């Protein structure tokens, strides 16, 4: 990443959350001044470094966001704030259209009003729904199968429309399965009740739960369990910094990029990795499919590799699991574990 003096501070919404906090670290490590905006509904004040400015507030508050953008002369926004549980989005869709779509629309309005020229958006592979082909290229049909995916796709569309007529450009990053924790132990997945496989497996490996359910063994995959493209959260954070620098260097250019490594692991391969890293087998219960899970989700990542100078540093499932486990132990030691 460029060592040049930074032209302006960057606002990070949801900077006290899992992925946002890693982006804050990546920005600070690269020398960017950072203003974190978070309402602390699910994020943690302790996860924000002292070297970042913190504003407690809601991204849906157009007036407040416009004031913050003007006061700190924010030039770019990395927008992570939002809700992210697929099942919850099915049970309470209006929450997702409020916290994701409507709140993002408000933030985009504030960006335009306040003069922030660049916008990096936290999107998701859930915008593709059940893919027709794997690996999935960005041009594949967008057919989300839940309100979570739709709420994010709508935001992509709002950004696209707004960037045509207002002086800003955007990059939507479609995340595949984000996992792991900062290798230096500064942050990690701390959200109570997170249901992601590697988080659940880390809890089982550290004695916090008795076993791991394997949801479905009859998928059209080599071992019958679901295959996912797990990306280390610190690599994902770096992708945001590169996306930001690309937007600054190409003011007329907006883009949408998959974030994944381009290869996947099955549930059983992930659990085998956990066993290998801890040298202790965790108990697996083979249970039925979880509704709405596709067989395989793997990114076609050629676009990000050819557009940004981003190169993964932690494309290693063993490292992802090792870092997730270290963070789980840190949470327990600090009494922060749920
Ligand atoms: N799984 C288990 N047991 C568990 C948890 C998960 O077997 O206890 C399996 C799932 O069935 C799936 C795989 O592990 O095959 C990964 O599941 P996760 O819950 O970790 O992640 P998902 O692929 O369901 O979801 C992720 C993101 C969502 C996003 C979705 C689609 O977490 O935000 O990918 O892109 F919407």
C-alpha cells in the first residue's frame, strides 16, 4: 500500500465490529487517519484503538453524519455498519431493510451532502443466492434468497445510481466467508451468538461448547458437506485499503469485486484443520441440512487480483483456524467471552 502522505481522514462505520475493526487496524497500519462511527449496538468500544477518533452515533442520522463528514473533512467512507444474520433477516426483514438498505441510503445522502468522494461498501456473496456456476464471477446472476442478501444488493444498486449523478465513486466488495482474527491478536470475532462455522468450531475447541453440528452430509461436494471460500479477515481488511486507494486514483471509476481466495474447503476439512491445529478431536454431530445453504460458494477472484495490487497474505486454512482459536482464548482470558 502507498506510503504517501494521506490526503484526508477516512470514516469507518461499524468500526467497532468484527470486520470493521480489522479495517480500522489496516488503515491505521497504512498511515490513514481514521474516524470510527459506531452505535455500539453490536460492536465493542474496547475494540477501537486510541489512535482512531470515535463518534458514537447512527449512520441513519443524515444530519449527524453530514456534520461528522464536514467537521473531520472526511474524504472517504468505508461502510461496514449493518445487520448480518441470514436467519434473523428472514424472521425480521424490515430490520434488514432499515439497518442495511435504508441506513446505507441515508449515509450515501450524507456523503454527497458532506463532500465525501469515495465509498467502499461491505457487500456479500449472498447477493448471488444459489449460484449457477462455481467459482462465481461478479457478472453471475444476482438472485439473493433471503432479505439479508437483498438488503445488500439494493444498497449496491443505490450506490450505482447515485454515483452516476453525484461526484463520488464506490467499490462494493462482495465477501465470501470471512473468518480468523488479527494475527497480532489485536481484534477478532467477539460478537455474542455468532453462528459461523469456524467461530463455532473455535468455541468447541476451547471447551465452550460440547460439539459442532455438521449441517448436511448429502451435498453435491466431494465429501458431501458444504464447501465455502474462507477468507482471512486481515486479508479482507487489506482489500478495503487497496479499494480505497484505487477509488482515489480513479475518480471516474466505480467497481464491484468478489473477495475470496478462489478455492474452498468443506465443513469436514475445516473441522479436520481444527483438530490438527489443537491436536485434539472435537466432537461432530452429523445432522440435517440447514435451510437455505447452497452446496458450494467459491469466489472467482480474478477481477480483484487484476484490478487491485491486493495479494492475500493468509491464504491458509490452518492460519485462519489458528488465529480464530488464539482470539477465542484471548476473549476468555480477558473475561470478554459470552
Ligand atoms: N455449518 C455447519 N455447522 C455449523 C455452522 C455452519 O455445518 O455449526 C456449515 C454450513 O452449513 C455451511 C458452512 O458450514 O455449509 C459455512 O456456514 P457459515 O454459517 O459459517 O457461513 P454461511 O456460508 O452460511 O454464511 C456466509 C456468511 C453470510 C453470507 C453467506 C453467503 O456468514 O453472511 O455466507 O455468502 F450471507
